[in-house]
């Protein structure tokens, strides 16, 4: 029995899950090597919570929350790694407890999605997982290797297509500026190529901001990685939006971005490009400063 929802370590969720019930299914991240990510660098060590504990938390929320629960998000960073039969059990239990649920969502990295494979993903989709948030970050293999993402363009495409094939909504994250000044061109070219092949439901834009306790911060200090200026980031954004041949929702729902670029492709392309062109005319000093983030 529990007297409330139990959380361990940092709890992150996509902005779109701000009103969702958050029940921790896993603790930490099994990968934990990305050089730009500070979330679990100081722990806790990765762990999958026992099914019974997760169920207890779900039941507690059902019995104690007064407001209607419409969506459930299962942190932490890579719940897709749970044993398929356990995750299916959790999904079925969740749907039974909350019959009016509109969405069940998790984070999952491409390499773990590919490892899961088509048959297991079908079971997970059938049991009720409705959306997965994947960190593409970049489509460029050199950048992916440099930031130790643990995947390649090929793996990212394979994972994205698998998710789409089983009918789970796919949300892909892109980090503008992740190639620094050296690979800005390749970063955008390869990211466009990757996203065009996947055609995800959502493309979520983030802007690279160095964070405390991250290896990439050391590279910046030694001059090996140079952060893009606001105008350079806007140029990446422009090229991305201009060249994507997808039918995706574009969302820049994050504090790191210099401007909000939101809309559906292809129909809102012109409007989004106009928004970026307008922003480029502003002096760089009018945008947020580059600072070291701590969250
Ligand atoms: S970015 Fe995601 S996969 Fe990479 S270390 Fe952070 S939580 Fe783990």
C-alpha cells in the first residue's frame, strides 16, 4: 500500500503532458551517456520499478485525485525498455482503471525501440500505448556519434518507421545547434533527410543550451564546440522548415527556443517561414542570452 505517488530522481515530461498523471515506471535512464544531457548524470542509477508498485501508484491516483484523469505519462527516460509483458500488464491495468483515458505516453530512444522489434511493439500498441517521444536530436551520424546518442540515422529511421507501422503516435525531438558552428550545415541537411523518411506525427524543436554537469560543456570550455548565435539558430530553423517534406505538426514548445514556430506542414509552411524571417530582422541582442542551464 502507498500513501501517495512515489517518485525517485528527476521527473521530466514533455510540455504536452503538463496535465497528465505522471506515474514513474522506470527510474533514471539506461543509456545516460548523451553528452548534452544533464538529467541523470548525478544519478539515480537506472532501475525498472516492480509492476505491483506501479499498479499501487496508479490505484492511489484513481482513488485520491478529484479531477478527471485524461492522460497518463510514464516517466522516466526510456520506459520503452521495460519487459514487454510487464509493460503490457501496466498498460492494460491503466486502461481498466481509467476507461476514459485519451492518451498513454512514454519516452523511448531509437536503439531500444529497434531492439523491442515489431512483434513486441504491436503488443504494446494493442495494450494501449498511444504516443512515444523519441529524441532524434540530429540526423547526422557524426553528430550522433559525437554526442554519444547511441544511435545512427539508420537506427533512428528504423525506429520511427516501426512506431508508425504499429500505429503509435510518434513525436520526434530536434535540437537546433547541436552540431555547433562546425556542422550546422550537415546537422540540418541530415536531420531533414531523416525526418522526411520517417514523417512523424510531431516534430518538436529545441535549441541547444549547455547544461551543468555535461561533457559537452567541457568541449565548449576548451573551444572544441562553438555555440550558434541566435541568428545562426534561426537560419537552421528556416532551412529545416523550408525543406521538410512531411505531414507533421511542428511545435517549439520549449524555453530554450529563440522564437515559437508552430504549425502544420505543409499547409503552414509559408506562415512559419515568415515568422522566422521577421525574427531574423531583430538584433541578436534582443534574444535570450546564452547561459549554462541547470534544469
Ligand atoms: S537524452 Fe535521453 S537517452 Fe540521452 S542520456 Fe538523457 S535521458 Fe538518456
